[in-house]
C-alpha cells in the first residue's frame, strides 16, 4: 500500500526529544548525541547537514519511499524546531512542501 501511495504527510521533530519520547535505550541516546543528531522523522535521525546518522529498524514508510511520491508535506513548528527542520530539508525529496509557523521560519532564515 505504501508503494502505491502518491503522497505523504509527516512531522519533523528534534532528535533527542523524539528519542526520549520513544524510550530509546541510553546507549542509543549517547550514540545520537555523539553523531550530533538534530532532527528526526519517521524513525530516521539526521545531523545538521541532513545526513542520516541512525535509523530505527521498523516496518512502514521508509525514506526511499518518498522519492517516488508526487507530494510530500512535512509539518513542524516552533522556534525550538528550526534546527531540526533545516537539517531535514537539506536533503528532503524534491517534491517536499514544508508547513511551519512564523517562529520556526524566522529562526531558519537567520541561519
């Protein structure tokens, strides 16, 4: 069913907060910090350059599935998520549209 979909909507979160929310083991949290993970979306963790630094083994939507979709909508807001948003968007699929708020947008534009 996923491979037949032509659109996806997903959120972008701050890496360590999302790892803690998922009750990930302490050794994984330490590894994410060591690899400087700043962003997370559907189980993929990214550094500031948008590089995948860790992936949770799971069933469901995969990053490579997005490449074949006509429309990807990424949703995240709040100035605290600006770094996470910017990191993910660096290598987001071409057809990705970001929905965010003024606080995040201002922080992203400041760099």
